[in-house]
C-alpha cells in the first residue's frame, strides 16, 4: 500500500525555468515531510523538509509547499539548473506513534534540466 | 563524521551463493534501515532497527533474507541462497530519533548486487 505517491515518473524542464515536482499522501497521521535528491551511483541526500504546522518552507532556489487539506505537497525549483538533474523522492513521517522514526517514500521523479 | 559506510560497493555473485552486505551507521544514530531500490518498486523498506532491536521486518521478501545488528556500529544483510531476482541496489540508512532539527535519514552510497 503506497502511502506516498509521486505520479509523474519523469519531468523535463529547460534551464532557467521553474521545475514543479508533486507528491500526494494518504495517511492523515503524517506530520513531517521531506524531499531527497539522488544522483546515479549515490545514495539519496536530504534536500528540504516541512512540518505540518507550516504551509511553505524555502531554502535558496528550493521551496516546498504543503496543502494539508488536499494531502498534497510540491517542490519548486527556481531557476532550474542542469546540475539539478536527478531523481527526487518525496517522503513523509508521523513523529508520534508506532512508526516513529520511519519514513515513507514515493517512487521518485526523474528531473532532467536541459540547456 | 564519515557518514553511513556500506561495503562492498559492488558485488557480483553466482546464483545459489551466500551474499553479505555490511553497514556502519553514523555514531549516535538510534535507527538503522535497509532498503532495496529497483525500477519496479522504487525504494523498498526491507527492515529497520531501533537501538539495535529489529522493529519491522515485514518488508523482507523471503526467508532467504536475514538482517542482524549485533551492536550500535554494525549491521549486516544476508541473502542465502541468492537468486537473479535479488539483483538491485541495496541501501543502508541511519537516523537520529525524530526531534528538533530532524532531517530524516542519512543514506550510504549503496551496494549494487548482481546475481548471475
């Protein structure tokens, strides 16, 4: 049962434009959300996170938006650069309860930024 | 800190052989996770430990898979006997207990397993 879904396996964007990666979740107990970035032959690395008490978190070119009523979050990259080409994983966690400490991952979106 | 260290980086083995993957988590982290990445399933959680105790092994595909964490600084994932369908990249990750400044997991670089 996929509790975190990334419905777009791939996204192609021109350099300088905005990249928008989307993620949906089903579990209302999730209260913390993260994005990871993965290059080939490397492990995923933490990119940005957001708590459910916020609806936006910004870090440089990266902004994550959270819509709790829709159980939807998105990652915006502005402006996109060729070095952003990677697989992006959305993850969610419930910071209380029996699954404390566990992240639930989407299947990832391959972002390609072309010159 | 050197991060999460996995060995070997690449493993090629023949079907039926035993394979052991190794992981050294970040010192002080409470949780350790084993994941498998495939094209079909993405990042698939196999098992995770909290303070060296297995918490959830429901993702371990078959009895051929086993994992241990004998102490806070070492874990192994063993496949015996290995099969071609086990070919994948296996990631180990560790994390602190969720709290202030929580950033989720730190992943190792992975072990690419090929079973021929």
